[in-house]
């Protein structure tokens, strides 16, 4: 989900990632003027937060649409020259990207363009 400028988010249940993410966003400081590492002054400004707040209401709908499209691709593309992504049983991807792999990239690209599936 993109903002209209600088914005980002980290969601984790890993305490180590959480700790270092918080350090990095605040100049690397764990206490005022005590830096454990080189960090940044990285805050989400109000205008970005406002746009993301609006977009957040649509996120589940957008993700469901992407999953629907990705499932069609996974079920309907049968071509031995294309390798489709594999999904672990425990995963529920949102399919922001749907990468395909092929040794014949240009041939696949031209075929998709002919079907008007690529610009």
C-alpha cells in the first residue's frame, strides 16, 4: 500500500527486529544522546498518515482481489516454459507482485503483449 511520499511500516513479532527498527528510526538512540548505531530521523508526517488511513480501509478488498487474480494465474497457466511462484501451505500472500520465471523471457513477453496483457 503506497503513500504519496515518504512512508513506511514494519510489522513484526520478532523482538530483535522490533528493537533495532525502533533504534534505526530515532538516530540509533536507545536513550537521549546515547546511540547504539547510526540511525535516521524517520517519522511519518501527517499528510502521509492521512492518505494511508484512507487507503487502509480498502486494503482487505484490494488484497482479496489480488489473491483472486493470482489464483486464476496459478490454476489456469499451464506452460512448461514458465515457472510460477510456489506458495508455502502456511502462507497467505497478498500478491503485490506475481513474478513468473522463464528462460525465454522475450518470447513470453511478446506473447503477453500480443494478448494485450502487457504494455
